[in-house]
C-alpha cells in the first residue's frame, strides 16, 4: 500500500494538473458499490467507466465511510491504484468529483459572494467591489484549514536538527545506554512521518482550493461574456476574454499551493535564527544582516516584475486580438491582397511581446539566482564570523547549523517567489475585476398593464415634403390617411405639431406616415416620449435631430410589403 502512495508522498510530487486533482479528490456520497481487488469484479462494478463523460454514477466512497487512517494516508485511493496496476487508467476510471467541487456548485457559491460585493451588502465590503475578498469569503475556510497542517509540519521539522545534535553527542559518549540512542532515532522517524502526512494533506487541500478558484474564475468570465452590452463588447476582444479564462484563471490556481508561505516563511526564518543563536551565538546576526539586506532588493525586483507583467499581458492581448481579426477576416484579406501588411503587423506585435518577455524572464532569472545563492552566502558569513570571534567549530554545532541553514534555505527562496506570484495575482484580479464590472445589457422590463405602453406628449415631427409628393398611395389609402391632398396644403417642413399619443399595452396601434426619406434628409423629434419600462425623453432642442431616417421607419421594400398587406385587408373588409 505504501508503495502505491510513494509517488504521492514524495516531496514536491503534489498535484500538478486537473486530472491529478480529479484523481486525488475523495469520491462522492455513500451508498455505492465498493471496489474489490479482483479484476473481474472491478469490470462488473465499472461497466460504464470507459465513457469519458462526467456522470453521477462514477464509483465513489463517501467521506463518512472513510476511517481516519484512510483519510490521512489516502487509503480511499487504493482501489484506483490497484486498477491502475492492472491496466492503463483512463479518464472514466477516475472517481467522480464531490458535489461541492463541481463547477456548477463552485460557480453558485462564488457568484453569490460576488453579487454581495457588487451590491455592497456583503461582509467587509468596500467602496469598490473586491474580487480577492469574494474569493476569500467563498473558498477561504478549507484553505485556512490547510494552514494548520503546514504549521504542524513546520514545527516538526525543527525536531530533526535538535535530535541530530543529541545523536552526535550520544555517539561521542560511549558511557550512555543504548536505549537513549534508540529514543533519538525513533523520534527522528516519528517527526519525519508526521511531517510527510501533514505536508501531503496540506498540498491536497491547497490544490483543491486552487481548482475551485480556477473553476469560479472561468465560469464567472464566461457568464459575464454572455451578458456584456454592445458597447462593452466592442472594447473586449475574443482573445482578451480567452486569456482571462486560460492564463489568468490558471495563475490563480498556481498561487494557492504556496500562498501560505507569506506567513510560514517568516515563522521558519524566525525559529531558525533562534536555534542558530543557541548554536553559534552572536555570529548568527551576520547571517541575519545578509537576510535583511536582501529584503529591499526583493521589493525592487517585485515592483519591476509587476510593471513588466502588465506590459506583457497588454502586448499579449493586442497580439491575440490582431491574430483573431486575421483568422476571422481571412477571406477579405486574401481578396484584397493584404497578406503582407497583416503579416508585418503581426510580426511587429510578436517582436514587441518577445522583447517584454525577454526582459521579464531576465529579471526573474536574476531574482532566482540571487535567492538560490542567499542561503550559501548566509552560512559562509555566519561561520566566518563565528571563527573570527575566536570560537572553535565543533562537529555537532557545525552539522546542526548546516541542518538549520538547510531549513532556512526554502523560506528564503520561497518568500520572494510568493511575493512575486502575489503581485502577478494582483494584476490578474485587477483584470478580472475590470471585466466583471463591465456594463451589461439591460433587458426591457415588462411594465404593468395599467400604464401606457408608449406615450408621446407635445410631439413635433418634421420632414421634407418632397418625399410625400413622390408617394404612390392609392385612393383607398388616401381615405384612410385623411387625404393626400390635405397633407400637401401643410407647410413644407412641419407636418405634425403637438401630437398627442397614448398606446395601451394590450392594444395594437398602427401609425402610418410617409416618413421614410433618403439618408441626407433631416428628421426631427421634439417633445417627450415615455416608455414605462425604460423611461426616456427627447428634449425639444436641435440636439435631438439626426441626419438619418427615424428609428422604425419603413424601408422601401418593407413599405411595399406593408402596403400590399394593407390593401388586401381593405379589399377583404377587415
């Protein structure tokens, strides 16, 4: 069984993909058939597991059916690992996700918290909605619980250097009984076992929280993209939306495994310095000085990487936007022979993106080199000061100090890396917030049946009478219109003055007039037009004029069809 868990329990071999998350996610509710180790029985129990679609009838074992031993050592994975030993695993062989881990449930929880942030009714609300706060309120509890496992792990790892020193002193003193040495060795074994169990549980919960963040971000962006108004949609390209769902959402997921390093790095550094003081005395202050010297440098590098990250994402969005334009308009580009111009434009955008990316990777490499060398510099400076002060470096002190410096190495490396990742995640949250706060299209309200559907007060309509002179209305239509000749006697411009109209929502009203004109003719509307579902007003000022045809004016083809239908109704007597 421990052989099966070896890849999982190995250091640094935590989950790295969505498939690994699905593999390590505890299966769903109880009441399903259990899995036997016999291959024939497994085939009988899993007849539909070859299908890669996500179903509710996947094999599962509920949380309540698992023992503490199975939970700590991932014993519920044993049937799946046994199946993988006999045949290559496929997607259909994996356990079903728990209901609370599925995208639908995750999106529901996050959308509720985000709506509270937008409305200002949620907890700890600010003047501007905070996406990070919505993520914390929605998925923060399991992530915070994972920090307890990491705390136990970090405290247990300092047991090793202490017992190592005791073991070295035991070996140097032959008069001590063997039982004391066995106690030291057994203590080392238990501390490492506890560290391994807690670290695996920590990574499991962190990657699970990261998967929820990614699912929530993707669903929120997709949901928002379907509700954008025409104005907002014109400002957002398909490539930008795709980057939000792929790059930015993935960056949020990658942050969660080591986000706790913001506090446990400080804890590990503090305890390590305290133990080093006990071993080397004031000489450890030299190493502490080197650490403090690197803090402002880390801040400077993080600031530079933040600026470069923004430039890189902007260049990537622009390149993706032009690339999508080329693909969507390929026919027009080929017909107009614009291949060379678009190719040059794409190459220019790619070169710009590569320049920014090259600078970003260079700064990132400098940061990594600096922090990889920091533990070595700290140890050399500390030992040098210890010897200069006239002390003798004993084997027990030296090995214990090296073990402490090895513990100190990881937080020194991880703390600046996490700070850089937090900066990148901050840029990601800003981009997601701007997109999620974009204007949405507002569907018209239903209104009430007691209010007028459309109401016009003191409306004045003006158009050129040249269009009326070209009318081809038949005599029957003239009678309905009140007579074409009567219209000609009116002034050349003003045809309707102080018009009063009220249309009930349960009635149908047809107002026919020869309002269609060419694009150069001027049509004006003065007065007030009320729609109860969406109140608007056209003020009596020249600013309401438009050189285009009035909204809803019939085109020649539509007008002819309407007149033909209207004449047929007159002849039928309807």
